[in-house]
């Protein structure tokens, strides 16, 4: 009899991700230095032989899973220059990272945007700090404190169904992950090439078992500061038949800090009982100064390349700091008796985004239009113009806009899972059922103020009184002297806020949304010889309550808007695995999932700028539903190589997009009525491929190399529509889903010899739709992010058993961020960041 649960043969589970794990794996002592005793110890150790242990532990986790799951462990994350969880996840097949200022921030899985993912920490849903989104910016989670990252690409009924593409599970270190004590510290410094500044980082990890091994204690602290810069040129959508109607030249100087802590307690009084406490807090702050030169109001409306004309010049400053905090606490227990097992846990999670009063826009306008303004190049427009365009003496204060906001997202849950195992004549069966109740509340409060130059009293309006002595280090041309944020803050400190308050901006984004979900499920898994089958169903009852405001800017009035509704989703699932032999298996899955629309789309606010212009939230949006099919084959190559192929298809109902209702229904008399709508359907299909293998079969020194590659080919289709006032009917067109790259590829070449380990990695993703323009039917207004390829290098040297020296280099090829408008020739946004180098020393005392 052959039952998967007890097999001791080479793991077959999820070769989809074994490839990338093997790509990352590298033992500090080399393959020849580890005998069988070392490997046995390494299977539970995160020090010295951690890469090998990480690979084995990840494969074991994937082998036991009922669904398709990809795993990266903590040492794998440390093996490449990945600053945070998002950049680590980008190494997996089917996963792509969306970057902000050159840093990985959000991840998309299998072509679907980050708002269609779910993120949990130690089993508790992570709410989103950002006011309008469900997506969790994974740059708030430093890589140093994460024990493992798991991406579930198919869901079983005992999973929350709130993910159309993938659920990212973040797990932090526990005392029972190790056979003994752990105490390690890492100190490092990174240098940003763009601005030539060095920034510190450090972390401490500890773990131990007390009370004769019954109490496990583990935790850690992490801190990172990064000062860097980026240079940007951004025409946006200001192209008119190949001519430029306006452009901005931006100099960014951000300072980002990450602080995080975790503490986990596990008490195992006997073999039948376990009790746990999981706690995690992450604090991420971004303090940014953005100085820019803006060209607009060009004589004749627009300008062809090489021509000159008079134009308005403005110098503008934005200075803001926001802090995003995520907190999570989970309490739970596991109880076993006879063939029964009960899991009971409850958790509380909090996320916030606090942005105190910021300089949203301090605007200095040229005293008169500047003659002889022109540009060269449409891909990266370079400004030409008189020296007077860059002199502060020719600008006067026009206006100052201030803004502050505070968003909170709270979630708490209670759940139980009860399972009973039955022995069959030729296998086993596990019946499992459970229930979960969760309560979530999202709130946002925004205040905005605006001052014209006439409202600042007798203060100077000359820009020369508000700049520093330094010229901006802008590598794409000239901007001029840097505007001093402190001088602007001093100017507005004594001004009255009441008379400058902007009614619409201070009200329309204020809302309170409640989302209560009660769920129950039933599933049964069966192991019969070479087959493993799981079938079940999950039911989720959602109650939604929303409160916002209707603002009439012309009349200056505010009215309350409230809405509530409820609905139930039934979500069947069937997962199967068939073992062809001890090293080859085939997997198939048929699943259903559901995701609610984004909070800013559901917020019931209505803003009427005039009698013919309105922006309308839509709390009646239906949730997105997906029917998913997956099929794959996996084969282990030798002891630790793998090759795999997976195909998948998703049918999505109620795809959500932005549209214009002007000219239809109650908005018949409007020229603009922007709102959100459900599309009829969308689909995603693709294939994921993975291959990796140590080249032990080659002669020395080539047998020290490891090669690996994984990638995905994906395509998507969706329909968007708006009312055409000329044709007096709804019109539609097909698009690819926003954020979906057709091709994602990872390549790696690693080398291991004695205490030296090194690897070179390439991450590539093809272009994708960022967003549609004002007219969603005009493909020429689509903003497309160009293909991106990033090359990273890392090396480590084991100085002694306790001390390891690490070197990392990120973005060696100095990849740029380029967004184009319809055609690749016309730039909507271009940014460059430079390279980052990091040197660190890791000391392991236990």
C-alpha cells in the first residue's frame, strides 16, 4: 500500500517552486563539507547551513500541502539583495513585483493586480494601511524578521476565499523551528549611487526553549534606514498628435525607515496540547521632498520636437511624511484526542496610514511667460530654454496647498477547525469542518487647505526668499535652486486654517465602511494508493455597511450618504494529485474564489463640482468572482533538481473599472460623471515553467555551479464600457487586465566553493497596462509600463563558524522605470534610480 502522507521518498510536491528555491540555495561550507550528520542538523537550523535547510524545509512544507503552494524561507530571502517581502516574492514563478521609487512594493500573482491578493501574518488577515485599497504594500515587512513566505495559488475550503490570484502567508520564527538556541545579529550599511549617501541597517534574532523544552520563545528586532534619490521627467498625458502640451521635471529625495519587531510564544505541555501567541508590529515611514519644474500653457497649445515657443514656467514643491503601521496578535490552541484534532484561534490586526500636515503643493509661477522654450526627444524629453527659466529671481508665489490624512483598517476574527481521521482498507480519509467570523472596519479622514498669494498677508512672494544656496542635483537636465520646505512651513504656520479649508477635498474622502463576514466549510481528503483527493465547499455570508458624504461645491452644502446590503457566496472546490512514480506527479484543481471591490470604489461619497460634473462612489458594486482551473506535472531531477509545468485558467465575473456615465440615466445632463462599474467578465490564462539543477555531473570547477530558470506566459482579456453621448449608446472595447505582464522570467547562476557562495540573478517582466486614460475607449490614452529587467548580485564568505561577511548589489544594470502613452515613443513617465550596494556582517552566537 502506498499513501502519500507516509512516503519517505524524494519529495514531489510543488516542483513549480522547487526550481526557484534551488536557485537561491547555497551552503556556506559547500556541498563537500556537509556529511550526513551535518545535513540532519541542518534540516532544523537557520545558521551556517541555512540555505540547504531552507530548501529541505520548504519542500517538506509543499509536500504536505493539499493545494498548489510556493514557499520561500528566511535564508532564501537573505540570499539575494531583497530589502523586503515584495522583492523576495518576485523570485517565484508567476509572481511579479510592482516597484515604487525603485523598491519592490506590491506583488501581482498570475497576472492579477495586488488588490486581488490577500496577505496574512501568522494566520491573521493583514488589513491595508492605505485608505482606498485592499492591497498590502509588502515593503512595510522587512525581510529580516520573516521565517517563511508562502503563496497559495489554489485555495481549499478551509482557506478564506478573499483572493482571486494568490494568498501570501507571512510566518515569523518560533522556538520550535529550531533544535536549540539561536542568537544572531546583523549590521550593515547600504550606499545609494544616485545621491552618494550611506544608510544603516541592523537586526537581531533570538530563539530558545525553556521549561524542559515545553516553552518556545522566539522573536527579533529589525531596523533599516535608506536615503536615496530618483530623477523623473513626466509629460503624463500631455501629448497632442505627437506634440507636447506640457511636461514636469521632478527631483525626488526620499528617506525611508523600517522598524519591526516580533515575539512568539509556544507552549507544548504534552503531545496532545499546544498553545501559541503570535505578535508582530511593523512601522514604515516615508519622508519625501519633491522639487519640480513644470512647463505648461504653451503658445499655440502644443509644441513639436525642435520647435520653440513661449510657455509658462512654474517651480513647485511637495514635502510630506507618512507612517504606515501594521500590528497583529494571534492566540490559539491545538488539541488532539483519539483521531480528532481541534484548532481554535482568534486574532486582532490593525493597520494605519498617518500623514500629518504636509506641503501638498507650494507653487511659484514665472512673473511672465518664458520665450524660446523647447525640447528634444519624445522618449526622454530634454528641456531647452533661456537661463532665466532656471533663476529663482523670475518666480513669485502663486499658491500653497496643505493636506493631512489619517486612515485606519481594523480586523478581528475567531475561528475553529475540527478534523477527524479515518483509516481505510487501502488508505486514509480526513473529514474536516469549521467556521470563522470576522469583523472589519475601514475609516478615512482627510483635511485640505489652499492659500492664494493674496492670503499670506505682507509676507514676501519672491521665490528667491524661499530657496537654498544649493542647485538641485538633477541628472536629466536643469531645474534650479532647491526650494526650502522649512521656509514654506514657517510662512504658513501663522495662517488661519478655517478660511482656507477646501470643502470637497476635506469631505468627499471621509468615510466609514464595515465588512462583516461569517463563513463555514466542509471538506474531505482521501489518500488511496497513488491518488490524493480533496473535495469540499465553503459558504461566506457578507454584510456591508457604508457611510459617506454628498458634497455640492457650488452650493457649499454637505449631506450624509449611507448604504447597506448583504449577500452569500457558495464556493465549491476539488483538488487532486496522482503519483505516476516516486519522482513524478500530476496535479489538478477546480476552485472558486471571491474578492470585494476596493474601498475607494465602494465609498458612497458623491462630489458635485458643478451642475454638469460629478464623481460618484458605488457601494452597490458586486464582488469579483472567479472560477479557476489548474493542471500541472512535476518531476524531481536527482536529489535536489526539479522541472515542472503548470497551466491555469480563470474566468472572472464582475471585473471592476472606472467609467463615465455622463449623458445616460440620471446623469443625462452632465458632461462628466465619473464612477465605477462591474464589467461582464474577464479571463486570465497562462503557463508556468520551472527548472533548476546543480551541475554536479560536470568536471571541476564547473560542478560547483547551480543553474535555475523559471517563468510564466500569461494573457488576459476584459471588456470595459462607457456611454457614448454622440452615438447615444453604450460602447465597449477589450483590454488586458491592469498590472498583467505577458512574460515574467527569472534566471540565476550560482557558485559554491568552500566558505564562498555567490549568485547572479536576473528578473524580467514584459510591459503591462498601468491605467486607462480619461476616455477609456481610446487605447491611445492607455498608460503602459515598459518591460523591466533587473540584475542583482550577492556573495557571502564564512569568516568563521560564527561570522559571515555579506555583499549585495541591487539593480546593477541601472534599470529605468518608463511609462508610455499608447505608443512607446511618447513618454508618460520616466524615472531612474541608480545602483545600491550593501555590506553587512552577521554574527551568530548560538
